[in-house]
């Protein structure tokens, strides 16, 4: 998030003049030294910036007086590049389909409680997350919503406390609230979640991140039991945890846990600073007014307990000018093998400070290389308000793309590896993706193949922080429409094309205060449906009603000797028209988690496919599959399908 508030009349006037200005981006003090280091040691990065600059000039050439400018009273929409004629023969036509809002019809009656009562406390703006999971092992995707709560509860009140909610799927996309019987009627100021079988008993368990202490809920045959204290995962009782991820850092078969922590916050500190918004009054404070916080890495001991190894593992980055002061203000994390050495690394998105890239050293330690890798800043060397994150081989090769959603008037990022797997350049502009994300405030973000054509598209959930933001900036709105960018490959003049109502229908573009977001096939038809959460409002479940007749194959993994879901495994599918590389990694987006199933879209290819699975322990398995348009399960072992 960007700084948009102040506690005095003078500071308020400055904010009114500079609000959301790309040129005046606030940077924490440590970034000056860091940027200098980056410029001294990364000639390749500088040259890449020059290339990007040329691309910007070539692709967006216009008269000087027509340059994009964002102001409080006038908003100029960045124009999309000309897509050229569409002949339908040499290239795939832009998809036309419908996402249908079935929230109420499906039985979803959840409403997020953020506790907002006018005091404008920062945590009210940030929740909450969601997950698709099969909690009862019946083969379909259930839905979990993470709730926050009222700040001060009156025990004598007859108002039902706000709790997280679990909805069971009947396999057809109809849901029943089973929260109480599943043991999820727990009240806490929840933020996000991570779902995985951490004890390898065949049931998926649940970790909930929160403000004021986290929770680990062990799944015992469909009933969740609190195992927080015995496992050692409560965290700091005064901490503020956000996105979180299960992953196997040492490939020993036991899932370890990374927990993002945001800022050092208290109600008293927030209220004491007197944040205001010009013409409105009390406002939500910016993260730049609070100190950073250390994230945590927990090693799974294999016996139901965990050890906090954050310090010795090297994931707690300190300010060089202030000994012991945390740099990170972490909101998103994605485990991914960046350098292709068989070990999962960690990419962490930070709000108003540099992003981190933790390279796994193979000995339970990590080296932070975000600056040299080129993912720490924007192309101008500025930190951005980074939120949700995902990583994928969106070009169907070994070259990784890392997408990060950013604050309003900051383009979302698309860092793409350039030859060397540890060298990235932000290609958001060059691909056509970035310019059309600039005006939106993006929280949830992920790659997925919405039209089953075999190429990964990009989804973004948007929504502002201030309900009255439009009073001070006419171009900004509290509720914002989601965005979906179709991956056109190299058939068109731009690699990513933003979909509109003519492509997806009106339901998709209904504005909302978007936060967490996820996807799954809720009705067994092979295509991926969408779930978007909000802050203080109802979520939205969008059913994918595409009718392209594209073929598909869904793959579930069953690991042996630990890691029962095969988290971190790489699955490559080869068919007559090419190949696709996907990683089993449900943790992604913002505070959320997707289904633990990989969906391969195959377009009009109807021939047999070959699946190669590289399991986390390095074991390689090849499976031939002739029948498509179904979900299969691959059991680790000698080429078996169940």
C-alpha cells in the first residue's frame, strides 16, 4: 500500500498534491543503499532496463502532450495496443464465454467481518483469504472462508460471533455450511490460510494466519482439532501474519511451513498517529508509518511438532542501517524452484519495501538474492506496494514468470527470467499486461488456464482500501472490477489481452472490494471456476461456463512415504502440439490457496498424452494416458494411475 494519509494539515496538503503519484513513490530508508548496490553490481539489469525503455517507446509512441498522467481530478486510461485483424485461421480467436455469479444459488451465505466501526484501524482493510480443499476426501472441492472479527466483543450480546466458515461441495457445485460440525466455529482475527496434509495421515489439515496468534487445526476424519500449542505454531501473540505456505524445503517428505508477517502494529500505535484524508477525516494509516516484521520458517520434525528455524535459516532480513530492524512487510509468498536445482525457493512480495528471493541452499538455509535477480523493485528502482503473488511457466518452457499485484497507480509486475534462471526483467509493459493494471489496486493474483487452450492466463482481484477514496481522487473507487488477461502467445501484437464484457459477460466485471482469490473445478466439468473474497462484504463465486469444446486433463498426485499430495512435484505433459510444465503448488495469490489438482488445457488436441512426474525426492515417473477429459490420480511408484 502507498502512503496516502497524514496527521497534520500541512502533511495532508502534501498528500493531496502527491496522492498515488508514480514519480513520488515512497521508499523506505534502506532502499537508497540497496539501489546503489544494485546499480554497481548488476550491469545486466541496467542493460535490460534500456531494452525495456526502447520497447516502451516503440510500443507506446505518442505525442508528448498525450503522455499518461494520473491526477486527482483527471484520469487517463492507458490504451491497449492494436491487436490487429483477426482472421481465425492462422491464430486462435480471442475466447468468448461467460462467468456466471452463482454465489447465492450455490448456497454461499458467508459475509466477512473486519470489525470496522469508524476508528479506521489498518487491519480492517486487509482480509480475508479463502481456500479450495477436499476436507472430507470425497473427491470434490470444498470451500473455506477465513473470517476476522469485531474488535471488542460483548459476551452478554446475543450477536453470533464471526467465525471462519467451511462449505461442503455435493460434487455439482452446490454447497452446505458444515462449519460447526467440522470444528471451525473458532473466533479470531483471521487473515489467510494454508491447507496440506502436514502429518501424512491422508487428511488435509489447516493453518490459519491471524492478527494476534495463529492456529493449526489437525483434520481427524473430517473434524478439525486445535493442535497449535502442541505443534509450536502459535507465533507471536502480538504479531500480524498474512499469507502462508506449506512446502518441503529439504525433500524429506515432511511439509515445512513459511509464514509471512506484515508490520509491527498495535491499536494504540495506529490511533496515536492521527492519520487523515483531506476532506474526509480519519483515514487508514500507510505501512510506511509502521516498522517491518520478521517472517517465520518452521521445520517439520516429523512427529507433529515444528521448530522455528527463521534466524539460522537466513529468512529474517534486517536493515543495514538499523541493526536488528526488520526490512520485510510481507503479504505474499510462492514456493518455486527458481534455479531448477530440485529445491524449492521462496519468492516473497513486500508492501512498500523491496521484494525477497530466498534461494534454497540445500542445508535448511536460504540466501536472499532479490536485488541481483531483478525482482526487488520496479524498472525505475522503486519499491512498490506488493500484495498477491504467483509463479508459473506461462510460456510452456522452463523460463519462469513471477506475477505480483501492486497498489493503485502502480502496474502489476511480470518478472520473466532472461536466459539465466536467476536473472529477471519486468516484462509487464512488453507483454501488454502491465499498462492496463495501472489504475487498479490488485490483491489476489494467479496464473490459470480459464479457456483450456493450453496457455496460462492471469487473473487479478481488485479493490481499494478507503471507502471514500473517490472524494479525493475521481479516478479511484473503493469497489473495483476483477481483471482477466488472456494469454495469446505470440499470435497477436500483444502477448496478454485484457478481457471485457463482450468476452466474459457482465457478472465477471461487477465491482467489489476484492482481496483473496482462488480457483477450482467445483462442478466436475473440467474448467476452472473462480472465488473472490472481500473486506467486510460478501464473497463472489463465479462459475466458468466456457463452451469451447477444448479437451483437458486433470491430474491429482498421491505421494508415497510422506508428502501425500506431492506438493512441489513438477508435472510435464507432452502431446502432438507441444508440452506444458506445471508445479503442484496450491499456495498462491493473496491469503489464499487453490485446489491441489493440476489442470492441463489441451485445446483441440485429442490424441494421447505423455505425463512425466518429477517427485520432490527426485524420482522420475512416466505415464501414458490415452483418454482425455477426465481427472486422474497418479500414485508415486511404477507408472500407475488410479
